[in-house]
C-alpha cells in the first residue's frame, strides 16, 4: 500500500465523485453502503480530503441530503482549493 505522501491530492475535479460516494454511504442497501464506506476510507487517506469534502458538500446545495450523521468533523478550507473550485 502506498504511503499517504505518495497518494495524489484531491482537487475540485474530485468533488462530484466524492459527493456521490457520500450519498451512497447513506444508502439503505448494505452492500452499496459498505462499498461507499470503503471508498471513503481511500479518499480520507489522500491529501486535501477535508477541503474537497467541504467543496463537494457546498457545491450541491440543491440536493436535499442531510450529511450530519456522517459529517461530525470540523473543516477548514484552504484558500487555494476555494479559488480552484470557483473557477468555471
């Protein structure tokens, strides 16, 4: 298994797949949920996870998904990720 430093950093382009993974982790289907949780564990090991997570959740305000059950963490967003995410 690669060390965390060897893993590629998450960026704004990863926010859609991370959001989908978060939604799947709330699935009532245990197989879907377990698969999504395993994928989230992989995301968590990559640099910029918290920033990408914040961008992902804030980029989908129209979707009425309550992530509070799984997002019981404090997040600060580095300015460079915010700027990249706001680019068209």
